[in-house]
């Protein structure tokens, strides 16, 4: 059977709660990585396993999310509409694409079965307008609730209104992407947002790039991105474009971070003057991390 990855995002950052999620998500599969960000109010798990076992562990994590998280008190900088906010299934080989799609639909059905509405996005979206996560969560859970109450937005599976504590969950199947954040020196929030707006694909920027600007508790501004095809658009190219866009604003990229794992090819020619904070190739490169976990 193929090995698939899943990258569940939970809307919490506390250490005690994350231990419970680690146990839930690791029930039948291997937890490869956990990335926690208090500013974003978000923790991203990367888990690996076979179809069936992966769905079992994700359901356990979804159930834990309903117990551990109340979205009415969510205050993270990252847009979110659910305790288990996003749950993509990731294929690593093209021949495993259909297995990932099947597993994602199984996971979606199981999450809906515990009372959480599920929206399918990406290549599982049932209409082009629903392909982007921003379509569902750009204005947060309160706006999503109103849209669902008015009947303007219906879930693909599950209840017609958000769960009282857990909100909603977005599910897809996809190849690996890069969740990549670039920190700027000399920029405020408005500058970071301007750079993000020009960087992202829907603003005429780089193909496959989604981006927002946020202000961290350190006072430094950050351009937070998802690079949907990091082999076609490697991180070096993203840094170069951020550098170009930031320069007229008197800012420059000085540090970056990865959220989760990344394909080795995405790091070709990465610039040394924008170090990846905490990066360890043995832990954060997909190919090397999977090889180590199978030893």
C-alpha cells in the first residue's frame, strides 16, 4: 500500500494541549513533525501512514479538537474557521494521487459524521469558486456562520451550520506544498501586506503562491506564504521576489521559516543571507525524514 502524508492544522498552540493531539494523530501512523506558532494561533502536524490508518488517526485528532478547542475564543493572526481547520491528504508520487483523493473523501465523511461541516477545496472542490481556502475563511468563522445561516454557503458534507465549538473543517488531496514565512526588517504591517498582495498569484504575482502579511509579537513584520508547487517555484525565487518588492518600501528579508516538511528540490540555490530558522535537513526535508522514519 502507498505511504501518504497528512498535514492537519489545529487552531491552538499550547504545549499541554498539543501533547494530547500528538497522541491522537499518532494513534495508527507516524508523526513526522509538529510546528507551533503562538502568533498565528496554529499548530501544524505532519503525519505519514497507509490509507485507512491515516483516516483513523485523523478522525481521532478531529475528535480531540472538539474536546480541546473552543473557536469562540480564537485570536490567532492566521485566518481560521475550525478547531481542526485544514486537513489535506498529500501524495508523494503521481501514481498515489487517486489513493490520496479516496482517503481525503473518507476523512471528510468521518469528520462530518461527528457533527462538523466539511468543505472540500483544491482539486476536490465541486465548483471553481470553492477551490481556494480563502473563499471559506477569509473573514473568519463569524462570517462563515452568517453565510451558512443565510443559505449562501452549504457544506459538501455534514451539518448545515458550524459546530458550536469546532466550527468547520476544510479537506483536500494535493501534492506537497511549501508553507514558507519570510520576515522583513524595516517593514510595518502595512508594508508586509503590500508585499504579500503583490507576491500572490491573484494579485498578478508568482504562480501558485498564496500570501498574507502579519505582524509578529516580536514586532517584526512577516510575509506568510503557501507555495503550491515549490519545485516549479523554489524558495530561492520567492525570497528574490520578496526582496524586490520590499526594497522600494525600505525593507528587506532577513530571516525565514518553514512550517512542516518540504521536498528537497524546493531548496535549490536557497540564499544564505536569509537563514531558515531552526531548519534541519534531516528533519524537514520530506525524502530524508521518511527514510529515517523507516529505518
